């Protein structure tokens, strides 16, 4: 059974539902209703021309909550011969309990079980993605096999938490484990410092994997696959009503574990967006309150270079802020190795530089100088426009080449929206705003947020793969802190 | 006076030639649809512009992207004997710019807006493919409308083209080249066309220029555009880019048939001496057009699932493999457990004969209908994205009346893609993708009729593939040729051969 969106929430039903939910380990909330979502549409955003603003020509999805608490966003494209289903599982909800090692083992167990089931379905495929604060897996196949695909996912979410399977998956992950290179380790370290998480939440080391016992494996699976925190996105030629049997299966077979209570947060953005850290950094790279350089072990890269990664959180609560952050990253990317992960109200910006043994500060200084120079000079409009065209065009072309899967774009839209009602138009709004940006706006944004020595504080940095000699040289200029 | 005469002469040269291939008018579209606007989603436009280039436009509105494919009907089989690899190298050279495009601009036009640009060089077709955001379609159309005009030619660019060509991976065909040559009766298929030897490096600029002009001509090219707009609007965007080319008739494109003809040798199947071949297979050249390609796959699926006949050896089995190519596909049927003294042909011929007369064998007809529905659904699924659709459409058969002024520009999706369809029956379209659920005597009768129609359509679509005389028998030169060649081939009425001979 599914619950349609409705006008009211009846709190007394929540209280009544708690006892059986706790006992049964699931969410019995058939009589509850979700607050309706009125997606922003053309009336609020102005006419959207998909060819101009480069957004899919989708219609607002139907939204429902399953009996097990999972939220479903169902997109319909009449006549599409393909079917896509994506399950978005947040990892940030239980960041203190859920480590990267447990998540890796749980996801591998899911892959083992799901792949075996999908092999029996023609043209069925599985893929796994990691985004800020969540992991998501998707199955793709033919629309005529939609029921079989939904059933495979429901069965897998129901039984991949089997202890034997989890132990097998742990062994396989361990066997394939290779110590991460300096860049991967520095990236994990930077995110853990910025979001105030443990390093083990971002990076699965070999000892972490070895130490996973049965209880921790099961807990990882239970926390990760808890439907009360998950969001399911479907792209099909048929409506949820037409595939009611499949929706029913997903709601009944996939159950929550015994941990936790309630039916989860009521909206997708609340479930999936990363929370801001309680104590954001107030430091700069050098400057008036210099950030200590966090040092991680790790092996230098193939050219024997260590890595320093510096970055910050950007407040991206409005479409303008998200767009400015993205276009600034694209412009910087032309000269430096700069990445941006947008996760709703906050985004993570990271800059990677290599550390030559002879002059360890040379590249860091050069990168900072370049960023400061860009922050003080307005870029020519054609350059800004070309960066926008490239970013927006590549997103749609990539989506087309990847099988025209709207669920991936919807997942990205969730990151670009502040609230659920914005998801529907988020891509179009981003495109429209990006194409109308003024170079002066970009310059002002960069001066405020992307100047590691001036501008707003919030910069931190992490180094990995340093030799003792290089560490000694670095320590002459900044405070080093073991992470 | 002389000046006036010269002016007149130049004016007459510059005067537009009356178009032999007039562009389609909106009236024609309305006529085609019986007065109503053309249904964009299921119909496509297929026209020849006055300059001789063929344009196919189709709609795919799933995402705001557009696929543009320029396919030229020339391939590695056209390499001169002394210049193997020429077509491949020239195709690379067409990325080096023209009078209007800078070197590499064709690729950069797609890449700079987040798009993809690729090139495919096959035995009978060269394609320049791109997938771009729909908002950038005009820029890509300009590139394709300029690509073949006055290409830049100089020594440095030619050497660069050869260096790109040299770094390409060599092709490894699943079927030995000698066999492909024998099946297609075409010596030009004996090499992969990827060689870059000294002779190519020694070509003078004038020779490169002459070869480009001779081999890469818009009159032998098809431009396919698939985008979110309706086909007429897409065509309206294409037409101006070719308007300044002089009006010239389209080149006649020879149909891709073995030896250039559809005739079936009376003394086939022809043995093809080839080392290490066990003489257990027959190989057919499948006509290089979408309809034959689709039905060949239906036939292949049917052969692989067909039950043994009553008079066959107990362990007799057939294994069919289809090797796809837009212009030079092949069908290989391997026999197992056959009588060694007879060779594989009688067994294969008996099975094919049953398929050719499946109207009288309801279970076999049902199997054909099942395979037809399967291939139909496979093609619809595989061609759901614009780039795949555009590449496939580049292989679509040309209309014989394309250059006629009254030629109607619309063609149905099923026709242009060559989807395996049978005759319609009331209540069930010919494109019905799944076999019927049989839950009553009436449904059973209806299913029987559908199956019969599917069997008829198969025979009509690929008659050559049901006749073992049209195949070749690969056999090691050390082995004796089986004495009883084509002994079990079905009797064919003379008019059947005559009918095939006129098919494109």
C-alpha cells in the first residue's frame, strides 16, 4: 500500500504508530498522509524552453510514501521503452555510527545479491554512485520488465542484510582493497575536517575493514538501507498506479531494521541534504587566522609527489549562490584542479595541488595567487558564457549517452534545490541563471568566497603523502596537525 | 563588347540551375497526412535537397540534445588497390578544416559546448557523428554543411591526418576476411582499411585534393538530424545551410548486394577455400539495408530455436550468428551432427525450407512471430537515444522516387528504420511488439493468423537468406568438397528469382 499526498498530517497517528513500528521493526503508517508538494512550475518560473535552458522536458512527478517509510518520486515519460529506478541512501544521517568500511561492505553485499537477480532480466544493468552525504544505486532495463526490476530491488533490499552475505562481501572488499593514493586520502581528510566527521566515515582503511564484526556489519546494513531515510526515484513510461503491484512489493518486502523509530523526515531534501557542521571553520590559508595543516599518512603518487588539498564550505542556499559557485569552479578549473560538490544548502569546494619535494610551497602559493588574481578581475563575458555552455551542455549530453535516465538528473536536482518544491525546476533555473550571469557578479562572489587569504574565513587544508623531509620544511611556515 | 559577353557568361554560370531535387513544401506534408498536420513523433522526413544531399530528420524529445550524423556512401572497400587505407586517412583529413572551418573546428564545435564528436569508418560508409545540446544545433549544422567543401590540403595537415589514422586500433573481425570477401564477392573487403603505408605518405597535395573531391561528395551523403523539435522544423533549420551549393542531381547509390546484384547462382552454394575451415557452415551476405538487417535477425533467432525435423539425425543442430554492419552484414549458420558424407547444406536447406513454408507449420510460424516481436522490441529499445537513432537512420534505404518533384517527404518510423513488421490485422497493428496472450479460442485463431502473416513477411523480406544457393561454404582446401551441394535446397519458381532481381 502507498499513501498518496494529502493535505494534513495527523500527529496522533504518529504516536499510535510508534509502538508497533518499534516492535515490528518497520513503519506502520498507512493512515498517515504526506504534506502535499506543489512543485514550482511554469507559472512561477516563467516559460521554460528545454532547448534553450537545457533541462529535461519532464512533468512534475507523483510523490508517495511507502508503508516502510521510503519516499518515492515517480517520473513518467510516455512511450519510453526504458525503465530506471534509483534508490538514494543517505550516509550522513547516522554519520557517527556509519563508517566507510561498513558502508563499503554493505554496498558490496547489495551488489552481489542484486547482480545475481538482474542477470535473469534481459538488458538489466546496475550502477552505483556516491554523492555528497549519500550513496545511490540504480537499476536500468526495459519498461516491459519494470515489475521484475522492482521486484529484484525489493527482494535485494529485503535480504542482502543476511549476515553470511555481509561477511562474504566484507571478505571480497578486503581482498580488493588497495591503500588509497595521496589524493584520495587528502580528499577524504578534507571533507571530514570540513563537515566535522571522523575520517573513518569518509575513508575505509584496511584495519577498519578487518575490524568489522558481525554486529557492526549488520548495523551498517540496517542504518544504510533504512527505508525511513531513503528516497526512491523512478522513471517509467507507466504511472505508479499502473505499476501498483511493483510499488506494493517495494513497500512490503523492504523493511526497516529494528533500530530507530518514526517514519523519517517527510521530504526528500530534508532526508538527503548534508547538515552544516555545528562549528564551522573560521580560518584562512595563511592570513590573519591561519588554519593548521592537517597531515595524513598515505603514499605519494606515481611521480613521488605528495598532495595538499585545501577547500571550504560554501553557503549555497539560493539558486544564484549555487550558480555562482558552479561557474566560479568551472572558470578556476581551466587553470587549477578545482572540484565542487553541491549538496543543497552547502557545497564543498576543494583545490588540489602537488607538493614538489624541493619547493613544497611553490604550487600552493601559485594556486592561491591565481585564485586571488581571478577574484580581483572580472572575466570577459564570452569566457563566462562558454564555461556555462560547456557545463550545461555536457550534463545533458552525458545524460543522453548514459541511457536518458531521468532519475540521475532528478537526483542532481535534489542537490540543486533548497526544498522539495524546487526540485522540479532546479535544473532549468540553474541553467537560466547561469546563462544570465554578469561577470561582475562572478568577480564579487570569488572575492568573497574564493580568496583563501582574504574574503570570508572557512578555509582548511589537508596534506597526504608527505616525506619527513617535506614535513619539516612545511612546519617552518605553518602548524602541522596529525589527523 | 567583350566585357559585356564575359559578364553574360559569368552570369549564366552563376544563375541557379533549376532544382532537380526541389525541397519539400509544407503543402506536401499536409497532403501526406490527409490534410492534418504531420504527426511528428512517429513520422520522419526524408528528402533530397537541390544540391543532392539527402536529409533525414526525426524527433526525440526525451532530453534537450540533438544528434547530427553526416554519412557518406563510401568506405574502405573503395580504397584503390595501391592505396589501402586511403578512405580512412581522408576521413581523418576531413577534420582538418575547410575554407570556412579551421583545423579541428569541426570537433571543437561539439566539444566546446559539452558535446561529443566521433567518426566511424566502415566497409561501405563513413559517418561523422556528433551529439550536442539542442541549443547549439545550428553551429553543428553549419559544420556539417561545410565539412566536404574545399577541405584544407597541405603537406603538414596530410601528415597529421596520417598520424591520427596510424594510431587508430586495427579492426579484428569475428568472421575471417577471406570469408567476407567470398560471401560478398567483393575483393575490396579483404582488408580492414586501417593501413597507413608509404604510398599514402607520398601522395601529393593535388592527389589528396582530387581524391577528396571524388570520394566525399554531398551528392552521395546523407545528413541525419534527430532533435527535440518536430521534423519539419528541423528540416527548416538544415535547408539554409545548403542553399548556396549549386543544384545537382543526387548520385545513384548502388544497393549493398553481393556482387552488386540480387541474383542467386544456380550452382550455389559456392565453396570458399579457406584454411582450417571444417566445412560445417554456410555464410550469407545480408543486403545492407535496415529491413533486411532486422529480418535477418528474426531469421537467426528462429533458426536457433527451431525444433528438429522428423527425418533429421538425432544430434543435428543449427547455430546461427548474425554479424551486423550498416552496409555489409553477414549471416553464418553452423551445422552440428550432420551427415559428414552429405555436408551441412542438406540439413540447413531442409530447416530453411520449413521456415520458408512455415504457414503450414503453426508452431514454427508462432516462433517466427515471437522472434519478430523480440527483434522489434530490441530495436526500439536500442534506438531510444538520439545518437543511436541517427546513426542507424544513416543506413536507411533511399527512396527510388526521392528525386521526383512530387515525392512525399514523410516516411513512417517503421519503414525508415526497417523495423520487422507484418501486415496489420484489425485491432492489432503491424508494429505490435509482443506476442498475444492466448486465453480463448478466438485469441488462438488470431494468434495463428498473426504468426502466419509474420512467416509470410519473413519470406518476402529476405528470400535470399532462405536459399542455400545464395550462400558460400567455407572449406579447407585439403578437405573434399561435399558432393551433394544444394541438394536439399527448396525448389524455387523462376518468377521468384525474377521478382528478387528488381528489388533494391
